[in-house]
C-alpha cells in the first residue's frame, strides 16, 4: 500500500466538513503514527536486546510522567467547566490516587521488571536529550496553541489500541524477561485510550467549524505524531545504531 | 585523551569559586561540544554529499532564524537597562537592518549557494521535527529559567571560533560547491562569537555567587550542548544512515 507521506502543514484540499477532516486524520495516522517506525517493529518482533528494551522503557518513562502535567495544562486552557470535568479523569488515570495505582505506577512496574533502578528512572537523568525536547514540546504546544489544537493533539489515541495489542502479544511471546504483570500498563490502556479518543474526536468534529480550524486540527495531529516518531528515531540512533550521546544511559551490554 | 562524560546535572564537587566554575565550563565544552560529533567530522572532512550538506544547512537555518527570537526573550528577562543594552547588538548581528546584511541573510547566501529554494528554506517546512524541538527548547529555556541561566546557555560561544575556523578551511578545500562567498556567515562569527562569549563568561563569573548558582550555570551549558548535539544526531540518523522521518526534506540523490 502506498501511503501519503506528503501530508503537509498546508493541506491542498480544503476540509469542508467534519467527515472530510476525520478522513484526513485517519490518513495522517496511517502514514505517520509510530506503529510504522522500525524501532517498534524490532521491539514487538523480539529483535531487541534487554538493554535496548531498558533504554526504551527508561526514555518512555519521561513521556509517561509528563502526560498528567500536559493534561493539567489542557485543563487550564478551558473556562468551560464541563470540559475541565471531562478531562479531569485523565489526571487520575495517570497519577492514580492514595492507595490506587495509576499509569505512572504501572510504568514503574515495567521498569522494575526490566531491572532498572527506580530512583534512577524517576530522576530522568539518563534519558536522551531528544526525548526531553520532544516531550516538552508537547507540553508547550498545549499551552501555546488554541484549546482546540490542544485537544486535537491527543488524537493519536485513535491509533493506540492496535499498537498496544500488538505490543502485548509480541513482547510476551518474544522476551523471557517480559511477563503479564509488567505489561499491565498497556493492558489498561486498551480500555482507557478508546474512551479518551472518542471524546477528543467528537470534540474536534463539533468545534472545528471552518476549513482553517479543521486544518489546524490535522496539523496538531501531525505535530503529535512527530513528538512520538522523534522519540523512536533517537532511541534507534542511540541504542540500535550505537550512537549514545554524552551523559545518556548506557546498557550493561554496551559498557 | 579520556574525557569526563559523566558531567552530570548534579556535579560531585561543589564549585567554590568563579575559577572552579570556569574550569568546569571548559571541561564540559571539551567533553560535550558538538565539534566532537561524527556528523561534523564528516562535514569538515569532505565526506558528505551535496544533498547531506543541503540537509545540514536547511535544518540549521531554523536554528539561525530562531536566535534573535531567543535573544529578544533574554533581553525581556532583564529589568536592568545596562544588560538589555549590552545584549541588544545580538539582535542586529543576526537580523541585520534596512540595507545592512545580518547573520540570517548570510545563512541564506549559504543555502542559495547550495541550490536550495529560498522560499522552501524560509518556510522551514522540510526540517526534521527533532531540529524544531531542540531549537524551541532553547527559547523555552531562556524564558523559563533564571536570567543567570539564560545568559549561561550561550556559553557554547566560548568554543565556537575553533569549530568555525575548521569548518571554513575544511569545507572550502573539500567541496567544489562551496566558495568563500557562501562561507561569509562563519567568517563573520569568528569575530562576533568571542566578543559575545567574553561578555557572557564575565557575567556568569560575576553573578553566580553560590555553589548552587555556579552549578546552575554549568547545567545551562550542558543543556545547550544537548541542544546542539541533538540536532546533529537527528541529521546523522536521517541523512547519513538513511532514516528520513515522514514529511522531512529528501535530497535529490535520495529520491
């Protein structure tokens, strides 16, 4: 299948309806979502070493622990109480509560299971600078762009359930250091992500009322696919191709 | 020579004096400045194709055209008029003036000379997302950190003259598509960068008065070396190793 990679910041066809916009969003996902990235093919196909999987989990921890910060910024953009209430459960999904495990806890169960020191993971000291820059760009985006674009940037969740299902089965079958307990994060996201994606899709369909606003929604999704893709490019470069930048985590097998 | 790559965000020895801090800053430069990056070795040694040099110039244009934005933010951090006045010439160095060429003009002479369409370069549409994220992280840094850290983050200029001299002679001798006219940007920076670096070094020596402030200065320099290094990692991954992300510039020879 030949995919449209020319999807650009200024789409050629004006988006005259919510349906046209949704079609475009799904094209962007098909062409640019990080399920297409070679690093993920290696991760899910059992081609990575334990050290490379550690590097992935360590770096992605920074993304995970930033998500509630990002969501708090999204909430802060809305004077409309109903939208704030709707968005609020995302904070709880990720942060959990006193005595209730959240997404960040589940991610730490994964890094624990991979043998990474928890204090080191939480310090985020060993992550790739590219991870930090990409993830922080996401926070800045939801703060600096319109509230509509802030919501649109989470539309990658439309494409998440497939990749999570592939990841769970692929990683469980290929790696002896992976078991169902450490994959709890992804198991839980299988039900959380669709609910969140449905809301966001409905929101942008209802609130993007001009071709320009619909284009902005599509560009927000492109931006977000870049945030995700850039993180994998950096992991691939550092840990598959061996160009670890100064100061970043070095797996035992590369020392 | 074995270099200290462990230079971390929390230095082990407390920095008790301006001299100790300056020594540390020079160690950081020696270990982490992007003159050590393999992509630069290839660029200066004549090992890149014209398309790879185009990709470098195209991406680095985004850095160049963001510098005066960053400097305007730095100026905005100071209530102290003398510091604003001192910093102001940087805007002129980069932006030029009516009838007077600036650094951005000189960078466009380079991209023109490399055969890149000027409107395409100025649109920044084809740059790598990692370039955008790294460069914008620099703007956010000078806005969100202390004014002292904002100034400290430009201390990479301490190490720039060497790399510019190497670049001018290396590129002129190795590439038939490079001539002195297109290298005017670097020629001019040979005199501009040392003046700017001297001021910044004097400033941080005078204004970082505690070990904590001196550590913050060193960390600002580490941050900035990461901004530069990340850009080269991304270029290397995309254009030397052939993993161009969706939507980014593809040189003619790779099409």
